[in-house]
C-alpha cells in the first residue's frame, strides 16, 4: 500500500499495513487528494471496504491515536484499557505489557 500511495506520503497520507489515512488542510485540497488516492488505488486494482471507510471527518481514531486539526493524541479508551491491566509479575507478562503499551 505504501508503494501505491508513495506520492501522497507524508504530506497527505499515512499507511499502516492495510489501513490508510488521507488528510488535507482544506476541503478543496482534500477533494483533490481523495481523487488522486482513488485513481492510484484503481490503477493497482485495489478496493476499499466501504464499511470500514469514513470520509470528510474532522477527527478520527486511527491506529490507537485520535487525529484532528489540533494534532495527535492517544485514544482515551486505549489508555483506560492499559491502566486496567494488572502489573506484570513474570518476564512474559512484562513483554506483553511493553508490547501492548507501545
């Protein structure tokens, strides 16, 4: 996916495995970027899952972060879940905790 959208990264797109975040500063710029994104995906015979897509949002939760025009912050639900985890008592539990909290 990164190779397909390379011309949009990092100014108007981010990719994490098969999750794509498209963004722009203005509505007009977003329309242009989304059109270019759709053309690039179409050229490579890639399809979007409409049920997992949301367009024209001012704030989204993506990959454990809340992203908006104000910046990026951790998802409060994720932080709450992490604080409820029991303290690790073994090396394996510690490794799980570190990986989960990353």
